[in-house]
C-alpha cells in the first residue's frame, strides 16, 4: 500500500508524464486512464485496489470523485485546485528538520518547488511531518496575524493549511 501511495504521489503531484498521462488544469485525471497508464508502467491495479489506497491513506493525499482522481495538494506541476481563501486559526504549525532552522530564521518558510507552504493545525501532525525530513522540530506560525496583514490562507481537502510563504517575523519556535 505504501509503495502504491508513493507512486501515486509521484504521478499525481510531480510527474504525470512519467506514465504518459496529462492532468486537467485543476489536477484531475480519469481513473481508467490512470489505471491503464500505471499498468503499462509496471504497476497493475484494480479500481478496488486504488480506492483502498485512497481510503486508507492516513494523510488523505488523494480524492476520488466519480470516475476521476487527483492529489489534494503538494503539486510541483502547475494545477489550480480551486481552493477559496479562508480565515486561519490563531496559530498553525510547520514541521521540519532542525538543519533548516538557520535558513528559515533568515528567509521564513518558502514553498520551494511546490505551489504553497504546508502548515498543520496541530503540533503533533507537524511533528510527524518533520520526522520525514530529519531530526524534527515544530515551528509556530502566527497565522491570524499574517491574515490580518494581508496574507491569504487556503485549506486543502485533507485539512492541510496552505499559504504562499511565511515571512520570518511570523515564525516562532522551535518546539521539540
């Protein structure tokens, strides 16, 4: 399951061309098209197996609507997910590796190759995210103050908060 989820992330977020598919402008692809492409590239799946991967993914990375599928966020390819700006909570959290702290203190949180900076609603989730990158630290983001200062926030279908960047003056921490 994990291997399939990672492959879906690669294809639906970063490299759809790796299996010969094209995403729509809003990130969708027909499920039969995806399944055919994956099978041609060494990963045969049934519709039921795909649905199980989507339903059992603890990070809720994908959405199936009818006969189409897309990743919820984290794309490095150009897509418009159509999220509407929302008022964030007072604080949000960002999990990262401790080796990134000096750059974050200088530059803030930047999106890199992704469309947005990803933020968590709670420190535990942010900590889990940080563990994927090295020795984890959790940073606190003054989201309400950022919003009051004109920064936009969006919330993905799986609950991840998104923003274009977090300038260093809104970042506190780390929490370990």
